[in-house]
């Protein structure tokens, strides 16, 4: 099932599978025979471009014009730059998150461990999926072999599942700490157990997608290898219900639980004093810190949900055969989804004072903060000077 399959197809039956189609009088047309062959051959996978490059019957029948367009130098350059930005910012930002959490003892809380787990999941998809997707598009073939065909798909599904389950764990932990403050809080040891369980569950949910992968080799003068899903029969139903189940259990249901938990927490934080407050100043300070933490966590959830929603909807519609695959749409949605890996560090730096303070301690980060502060001070001075100059001009004009 998962072995590489080699297909030798005569040039008389292959039309425009490359990015340089024959034109004019030399244009060849697929015969009914060859169309039937590809229809049967791609029956399980002819619409599957969710995580992998697709060769669908529409592409074949239209002579590969869509693939040719997607391979234009301008499109390649745009995607290389776009994905490179994600990779650089994600590697740098999430590495800093892990460094700060591990280095700072006061940040060894359960919530901080969960945040570091989110960063590790983001690093996983950045290292084991995003670069392979980019190279596959640029070269129009899979060059990483059979093992990485399975690993890359596993990394993307597992990373998404770890992220959403970790967000659920954070919401449950915050709900327990704020709504039931008198009950014992989750210890770091128990938090680590939760993280282990999260990775185990995510791995189990991801295995079906990783196992049913297949390398298919086309040899028609130019060798081309594609990494495609190959589900057991009835493949269409298997793929459809697998994706629907994944979408409901690991996207809709978790985000519903998170939303309900944060709504309850928000009502408590925004309307009640914290137990143990002695003065109004203490109460205001505690509520301000809790609100900032809540804003940070809710923003992380919102970014994740928004970024992954288009790609999740796309795969559900594909597996249900309500739409046909489109490489341009796929790469736009894939880029938007994977871009979620580089936003969280900026959110932490913006809304978490402790994280921002620890970053300033790092030598190379501190120089950056000094530079930014100097620029900000100069800009403020220029704005004030401009306002004063405007006021003086207006007064002079009246006089």
C-alpha cells in the first residue's frame, strides 16, 4: 500500500503533466482511453490536495494550464519569500519562547509549560512540514523519499492537534484557577503528564493520515514523483468521514469548549474581586493582571482558529467532493494556516510583562529594544514638534 509505485506512460497518452505544454499544431489531446485510465488510477486521490500536491482529472483534461500558471517564476519567487518569512520568524520567535520559559524559574508555571508546548508544536510544523511543502512546489516533484512523505504529513496533523489540545488544557486550567480559586491548582508534574497525554492523543489521531501515504512515480521522459494519500477502499468514503471526524473532534468541539470556558472566566474576572484582596489598589492590580493574561490567551486562540479555518473548510469541501482542487487556493490557505506559527511570540511580548522583561535581559534582544525605544522617542519628539509648529503657524496666521 505504501510502497513507491512506478508508472511508465507512453508520451502519446500523456498530455501536459509538465509545466511546459506543447502548443500550436503540436498540441496533443487526451484520448478517452487515457482519461479512463487516469480516472481509475486517481479515483482514491484525484481531489486530495489538502496536504499534498494534487493531480486531478480537471488538470489533465485542461492540459495542465493551471499547473503551468502556478509554476511561473513570479509565483515561485512570491511563495519562496512568503514561506521563508514564516520559517525565519517562527524559528526565532518560538525558540525564544522555549528559552525564556526554561531559563526563568518564575515562569515555570503550568500555563507557561503549556505555552512552551505550543511553541514546540509550532517548531515541529516549521521544521518538518513547511520547508517540504515549499520545495515540492518549486520543483514540481517530491524529492525527499518515502520516509519523509509519511513524516511530513504526520508532522502537520500532529502539530495542529497538539496545538488545539494544548489550548483546551490552558482554558481548563485557567477555568479551574479563576472559577474555583480555593481548590488545589494543577501542579507542574501533573501539567507534564497532561502534555504527555496531549502528544499521545495527537499522535494517535495523526497516524491514519500518515500511514495511508503513497509515492507515485511517473516516467514520461521527465521523471516526476508525487506524494499522495492512498486510503483503503472505499477510499472516497474513508477519506470523507476521516476528515469530517477530524474537523469536528479536533477543531469545532475543542474551540467550542475553549469559547465556553473563556466566556465564563471573562464574566468572573471583569465583574468580581479576587479572593484575598485587602485594598482597592490590590484588587485593581490583580484584576488588571488577570485581564491582560486573559486577553493574551484569548488572542492566541483567536489567531489559531482564524488561521486554520480556511484550510479546514477547504479539506472538508474537497473530501465531500463539493469543490475541485486548486493549487493556488491550496497554497494560499496553507501559507495562511502555517503563518499562525509565528504570531504567538509577538502576542506574548505584547501582552505579557514577564515575558517581555525576560527578553530584554538577552544581549542581542536588549540592543534591539534600545534601538526601538530610541526610534520611538525620536518619533514622539518629531510629532510634538510638528504639533507645536502647526499651532504656532495658526496663531501667527490669526495675528
